[in-house]
């Protein structure tokens, strides 16, 4: 079942149902996209119709925000992006499917992410990783170095992953996937994973489990990174609910 939240369709699924859908994608013959909308992304989508439409092209949109869950009266399951990444990696290890990690802008974070995933999933087949390309969203979506992006595409094609995890940050990652997935014939699932690599690598610590369970991970993140998170949290906990109630 899909729920409409500020014009964005979000799938009401459990994590087990999401993984069953992912397995179906992996067994298919075409590329699929999985996005993880959160309140901040939905606020941005109100002012960016292109981004909103791209979100609505997703094969699967997972609810990654307690604010969405609360405003829907608990009628949708929350699936944090990093938790889904771990589950998807477990599925890939079991099936023998290969992964490619893309983004963060930092080779050291990517290398640490590969190291941590390999520790947790010893038989996981990670065929490559790349720090990503520079993207601007001023006056629309633009790659700043087309030649570098072409090299990246060629590299992904050459190692032929089935799963592509993209961590450019929201909007950039979804637009990159939407634009270039059709050029990657081996990829069956492309996922926008946001800051998941930061957490997996240990670059940023996750909130204690109790805070995650009760939906207060956002508060922990704010306390941990106040300058980086303040505007984003304002969008998520103030702008989003007011926008939702006003447009309901």
C-alpha cells in the first residue's frame, strides 16, 4: 500500500516486506530504484517539483522519518536507511549478489565502510567503490565534470554490480540515479543511502538503540553536530509538520 505525503508516494511496508520486494528486483531483468524519503526531503520536494517527481518514480519509497510516521497516525512503518542497507547487504551476501559503493566524497570513509561491511558480512562481494563526482543543483541538476562522470559510469559498467548504493546526499543522489541508471545494465537495484556510510564507517556515531526505538535519533544527531544539523532539524521537526497540517 502506498500513502501520499505532501505529494510524494511512500510505501507502507515492513522491513521484511521491503526485502522481499528487493529480492524480486534482484531476480528481475531491469533496473529499480529504492529511495528513503524523510521529512527534510519532503519539505524540499515542495519547492522542487523535479525532485518530487523523481521521488515518485521510485520502485520503492521507504519511510525514513519518525515525523512522517507520527503524522500518519502510526499507520506506516519507519525503516531507517542505514538499517535497510545492513539488511540489503545480508540479502546480497546470502544470494551472492555484488555491490558497488558510490559517494561521500571521501575515500577514507569509503574504505572504512568497505572494511566494516566486510567484517560484518565476510562473504559479501563488493566489486568497487568511488568517492563520487561534484554536482550542483543551482539552476537544475548539473555534473561539474562530465568526463569524470563518464569514467565513473565506465568503471561501474566494467565491474557489473547488481546493487549500487549512492551516498551523494538527498536530492543529488536521487537525481543522479534517475539520470544514469539506464546506462548501467547490470544494476538491478540503485539505492539512495544518504549518510549511511558515515554511520557504517564509524565516522559519525549512531544514537543509542533506545533513542532510535522511540524516534529520537534526530535529537542525538543535533546534539552531536549542532551546526551541521540545525537547519535540517528545523525543516524536519517544525517546517514539515506545519506544511503537512496546512496542506492536509
